[in-house]
């Protein structure tokens, strides 16, 4: 799951960098946009995935602790 969201961040960064090149920004600016947006998306996604997994784990423990 974490590998998937890292891939999502890389893909999003590539799209943002390509859009920056299309809109006429320099290559270094597009590279910076690629790195920044990709890392922000990946980091945010990893935090969200970990939070959802933790909440799901606690929910399942609570559900099995009190059956019925």
C-alpha cells in the first residue's frame, strides 16, 4: 500500500512537471515542481494510509472484543 502511494506521488509529480514545461516554465523550475508536488502527495498519502490502517486496526480489535 505504501509503495502504491509513493508511485502515486511520483506520477502526480511527473504530470505537474510536464504541465509546467507545457506552460513555458524552465526545465529546472519544472523539475522543482515535480519534486515538490510528488513528495508532498507521497508524504500526505503515506500519513493518510497509516491513519486509516491504525483506525481500522483499533476498530477491528474493539469489534472482536465485544461480540454481539
